[in-house]
C-alpha cells in the first residue's frame, strides 16, 4: 500500500477526530496570520505616515497626541498657535518646506484639514488625482480615497462641516452655554483671550435669535478625489486654511493654526528649528520620528500581551493534535502489529504515523492561512476606513514564514511521541493487544 494512501485511509476512517484537529490548527494559524498582518499594517503606516516632515510644531501638551492628530488624524489637537509662527518657519534657513494646518472640524466623522495644496506635491511628488483637481478656492475640497468610497462622494457634491472634538476658537465666557444650545454641538477650551472675544460675538448672535449654524451655512464643493495613498490622508477632507478663519469669523490679527509640519533642509537643521520654536511660550516642537517610535513601543507592549494569549491557543492546538494521534494509534495497534508481521519495517511504520500527524498539521495550516488572509482581504477596506490600519492580505506578512515553520515543527513534535510508543513495541505484543 502506498504510504500516502495509507495515511489518507486512516484520516477518512477517523474523519470526525481529524476534522476537530484540523479546525484547532486552522483557527490558531488564522488568528496568528491576522495579528501579523495587523502589526505590519500598523508599523508600515507609522513609518510612512509622516513622509518627509521630520518636525511638527504645535501647542504645548502631549507630544504623541500632537503627532497622532497631525499626521494620523487620531484624537484631538493639543490646541492652537499663532499664524505668525508659520511665517517664521518658512523664513528659516533650515527649512526646505513648511505647511500650516487647521483641524478640528469634520464631516460624517472624517476630519476637514486646511492646508496649502503644495503639501501634496512635496509629500507625494507628481501623483495623479483619481478624479478632478486639487482645491483652490475657499469653499472647494479634495477628498481622500477612503472618504470618497465611504460617503459615496463625487465631483460636484456639496456638504457642510461640523465641529470636531476641539474647536478652533475658545469660549471662556458664560455665553458659551447659549452658543452650545443654539448650535447643538460641543465646544472645547484651549485658545486665548482673543478667541474668547470671538466666543462672545457668537453668543451675541445666538441671543439675537439667529436660526442657522455657521457650519451648516458654509457649504463645501467636491472638486477632486485623491488616489489611494495608503496613508491617513486617504481618510481626510482637504481644503484651504482660510476655511477655518471664515467659518469661525476670525479677523486678520487673530488668525490661528493647529500645527506646522516642517521638512528640514538638512537633518542637522532639525535641532536648530526645534530649539528655535521651543523657546516660544505655549509652543512645542516635536521630532516626528521619535514620537512615532514612542507610540509603536506602546503598541508593541500590547502585542506582546496578545502573543501570550496566542501561545495559549498554540498549546491547545498542539494538545489536541497529540490526543488525536494518541487515540488514533491506540485504535490501530492491531493494524500496526499486522503490518509488522508481514514484513514492514519499524521505520516504515514510524514514518507513516508521523506523516499522519504532519498531514493533519499541514491541512490545518493551509486552511488557516487561507482563512486568515481571506478574512484580512474582506475586512481590509472597512478596517482602513475606521482605523487607518492597512492590511496587505495578498502578501506574506514579515514573520509569517516563522509561523509556518513553527506550526510544522509543533506538528512534528506532537506526532513523534505517540509514534515512538508504537515503534518500540514488539510486533507480537502489538498484535495480541
């Protein structure tokens, strides 16, 4: 009898037990594959998430919060800084390019980002838009790939924005409650006395009985759709910085921005720029790469905890395989004894028994890899739209070869024990039993 035929016949004879073993292996492998793809997606997204902009300047607060909000559209801004700081950054001899950014408003949960259109040429070179053109006017927007897909936006569509987590202007007076009730939206603290004065003006408008909200009355028109960039820019809506000042009725003297991203002319110049802007009150300059590395360290800590759980799953799968093979061999002792009596060598029997365990492991491994990558492909778009994590389901993850090798090794180790138990037993004893 051919060796593989012998193995296949035994698996079919004990199909239920074999199926349970395969499922245990497949589920474990699929979960591991998804975790590895997710980790690769987080690391790749973090590494290319800030492009050539090695320094970010913003209001005092958490460095990680500033970087995450500026480049990854996560969380709230740390506050606002004077517009004049952008002019200072642009004029520095250490600056190759600098762009101011206004954030804080959103549409259907996607952030509206005000930034100079030249940002895209600096970061993405001459990438062609999927449709239309880059914004140029005050009420024009170019939307990211994921936003266009999620909201089904097309060229010519119009919409209104809404307050995000943090308002660009500060309301420190009692009239803030009147504005909130009138607008039906939450405002946050964090600008200055000038912004508070602006809050008084909005409160006065509310008391005079105006029935429309500034955001609702300010309409944006979609003039372009970005190509898929595989960065957080896919999940944002872009327009000019003027929109924030217009919506919140800021005058020329009180213009503020959320952050400044800087592409230094040289790596040595980054230190000079940081020192220069750290000297300003209530302003911080942050090394982008360092802040991202700090966030990744936190993510790695969480991944290590998850790995512990995954190793428990591996242990359970290995025990399931061991029990399945032990039960199979106990049932087939007479068959093995008969094969020995008709002249089959011990090595023949040993290899066939180990081969049965490897066959179960290999089938479970293959099904698990297909299931893991299939699930990754199905959830990739929605996961990216919601979290910004891009799963590369059509390629092997960075450590997936280790997963494959470890699975085969564990399957082999679990097969050897029961097989050796039969290998060392006398043929007549096996047959009598």
